[in-house]
C-alpha cells in the first residue's frame, strides 16, 4: 500500500526562501513534549502550515509529517498514511502494523491501530508527528479510530494537528490528564513586530512603524490578508 502513497504527503512542505521566525509560537510548540496533543486550529490563511513546516524543519528533533486530503477518508488508507509518515523518520516502528495492513486477509482497522499503539508502547521512543489539514477527514469510522488512538497512545507520542475547525470529537480524557494544548486563531494573529518582519523579509518593503501597526490592525493579524495588503500598499 505504501507504494501507492504520494510521497510529498509525508514530507515537510518546502517553504519560501524568506520566512519569518515566530519564536513566541515556536516555544509553545516546543512545550509539546509535555503533552500528547497540540491542536493548531484557525481558518484558512492564518499561516498554520507555514508555522508548522518551519518549526518541524528546524531544531534537533525528527518530525513525521502527514498532509491529508479527501481521499484519506477511509480507515485503512488513513492509517497506512499515518504509518508511512512515522516510518519515514522511524523505520523500526510499526512493522507488525505494516504486515497487518498488507495482509490479504482484511484485518480489521481497529486491530491495526491497537498494534501500532502496542508497538509505540514497546519501543518507548519519543515520536513527534504533525498532521496537517485534519478537517478533511469526515468519515465516522476513521474519526472514531483516531479518537481511540488519542485515548490510548503512550506519553512519548506527541501529535500536532492543524485544522480549520474544532475536532469533531471530545478530547476530554487528554484534557483531564493535562496532555492537551491549543494554539488558536488569536494566537496565530501577527503582532505589529511580526508584521514589520514580514514587510522587510517576505514582502521586501519598508513601512513606517505606524503604517505597519495600522495594516496589522486592519487585517486583524491575518497572515494572508496582511501580506496582500503590504503588496498593495
């Protein structure tokens, strides 16, 4: 099944040459080693993918990456993608899970997820994984199995999920166990200082301080709108 996977789905996206650092958000993502799930949720254009790709590509950690699309709305396809992403950076993880996915006997997807959880528990290896565009997953069985995975995955599995909406299921267990953190649209809004960096490093223009502040205010810190406004100013 892995040979059918588009390999760019499990690679960290390539960024533009100029991409500003957002250290205040990087520090919150770095703190993800204390939790199991960091949810990054905001509408389109708030810079979720750019933020996570820059963060995942830096530092000393090896981060598995998965970009989802509508074709992943099937439990076996979804978990084949998850496993392929993990094995790209940790080839020794999930071998029994891979065998089950490739078995001709149609092993139930929940058994595959259990095998992955048990393998992660046995290896005791810290695993970081970013799943981008999670809002594309709408299939009930796929979502149910993913919630099961969240509830039972070991503490050394660290997920960062980017989505345009709230998760369509409860993560109360993670919240109760203090294993959940969130970065939302308000957090992702560009501050005037970040807007000034964008103007210089990305747009290649210099604005007066009050002009940058006004542009940031008018666009409410929305990354895509701010860049368009700067180019048009």
